[in-house]
C-alpha cells in the first residue's frame, strides 16, 4: 500500500499522485500547526474544507476515497506506520516549514516527491556551474530554452485499488490517540464563513480574451485585466500544466501569451529562490536593514487609517475580501517598509494572515523586493510614490472609491493630490500619517546609516 498525500494539488484531473498504480491510501491532513495560528472564522479554511470535500466526492466517483485527518502530520504518519505502507508520495512544497515537515516524515516512512506545483523542478534551471540564478531575466531566458513537451505532460489516472480504511469520519490523532468525529469543519474548531471564489472553468474562459492586452493593462486598477487564477494555482484546483497547455493552444491561434507566461515563470523563480535560500523566509539577503519596530504605525497601517487613499483602499480590500491587486501589493509594501520604516517581516505576516491566495514564496520574496533587501539587484533607494502610483494606475479613483467609501463623492484628482490632503484633508477622512518626500528622505538616510554601521 502507498499513501497518496494530497496537499497543494486538490484535484483529480491531471494529477501525478493519481498516476500511481496499485493499492493506495489517499489522505488529506488539516495541519494543527498551521490552523492554530488562524482565526476560527478564517475564510480560507472554509474554502479548503469545501475543496477537500469536492475532491473526496470526485475520488469516490473513480473508485477511490479520501481519508481526512486533523493532526500534526508527524502524528498521522506515526499512526499510519502500523499499516506497513511502502512509501508516502506527495508533491513538493518549498517553504521552510514544509521542507522540515517532510524531512521529519521521511524519518518515519520512505518519502517520494512528485513535482506538480511549479513548471520546473528546483534544480532544473541553473547556471552552467550548477549554481542557482539570482536575477530573473537570465533565469527566464534559460527557462525558455529548456521548456519542452515534458513540462506539458498530462497524467492519466492509473489502475489502482483502495486500501481498506475508515474514510467516513474526521480522524483526530494526538500522540497515537485516535478519535473519530463527524466530517465537518466544526469538528476541528472552525466556523463556516462565506467566501467568493470564481470557479476555475469560468476564469479560464475569460482569460483568453485578456491575454492580448495583459502586458499593457494588468497594472491598471480600473480594468479587470488579471487572471484571478492565483487561488486555484495555490491550492492546485488548477494544475500548472493544464494552464500551460491552454496557453500553447492560445498561442497557436495567434493570441499573445508571452507576458502571461513570463509571470508564471516569475512565480517559479520565487519558489526556486526560497528552495535554494531558505533563510530568505526571515532574513535579509543583501542589506542589514531591520526596520524600526513601531507598534502604533503598524496598527494604523493594519487598520487602514494611514490617510493615504491608495494604501487604505488596498488594506481594506485585503481585510474584506482576502485579496489585493498585485500593483497595490507593491505600493503598500513600499509604503510600509520605506515611508513607515517598519520591518518587512511584519508586513509579510500581516499579508499571510489575510491573503486568500497566500503563497509563502511569492509573498516573502515580494516583501524582500519591496524593502530592497532581497536578491533583486536594484538598490535600496527604490521607493514608490503612492500618489504618483495612484495617479498612473487609478487615475479616475475607481479602485480607491470602491474601498474607501468616504471618498466616493470626492473629485478623483484629490485622492492623489498629497499637498491638498496634507493641507486641509478631505471631509470625513484622515490626513496622511507621513509626508511622502520627507519620509522617503528619512528612509534613505536610515538605510545609508545602516550600511555604514555594518
């Protein structure tokens, strides 16, 4: 018997796990270590639970099933070891917790990785001397050179049989103690919460029409130019190879796909960096900047009370919808680390708590990029002006007014006119917490002083 451990691949279609033949025990683990950090009404838990139940139904239709656990993974496999499985098989995951978790499991049972979450394996795109790339453009150029049919492979479901097990209950495991309860989200201490996620089929239908203009329009906040597929890629309800095959078909029909493909490779690049440099999860790569731990400024940012419309709009979207447009993520992260001089690790944890599509590699490396401390070769003094960014990418204040309701009747230009905001403020809205130019100058001085003292 082989244990098929579903994690970030919550689908039946084109799943390498299900290409394993023979007797199998498919499982999913609601990881106590991860869940204990979340609020009881976290929308993501409802989404994952419903997705796991959907996966279970689809597996049953194909003659299989899914055993669902609530436990620490190590405890699950100590328990399952009594059934003498040949091995545990799972798709790779590259953040620090995941890698160490899997190492622990490999000490209990033979552990085999499959590569499903990203386009390339972590050691596939390397320099001629075998070392990892630190700059995206050469990584991308090499990735395009080696991209081939194997990266588009479709995995057929194998002939397999189901191991005799209790699939009807939620199985709690603690120190080898086994408790079986009703298979419901309430059984492990969470409450169902309403969430809005567009089904992957509908998003794929819309994507084709967006591809030709994707490069020019994806940063503009009043346009719906992004794919909205990040949640589905995060949890594997859409396989990366299926998306790539879709792009190949579009390209054959004359649709421009290069810009979108580049973003998918960028996603790979961040996961690849975290794999090769796991300390990036909590340590700066290039500079010794630590930021200034100011709890009051942090609270103002997290409560969307900065008085900077584009920043408050982004944070309000995050808190209400679990989402934030990628351009706004960059603007907010720059403001957080440069204008407010707060530690990027604080911002990363705040986003991690609320982002529906939270991906450790993408979030961590993006915050390091914004703070100027990561592998990106650009110097630390790259600082976004939130007002100029808003003027360029939300000229009519469509995005700002959607989330900052008290500005709904204000002239659009006023939402990115810093001097007016500082001078008199807007009725019913706070004055900016900082003046951008002064804050940016202070940030440069702080960073320069940090470098001298290093």
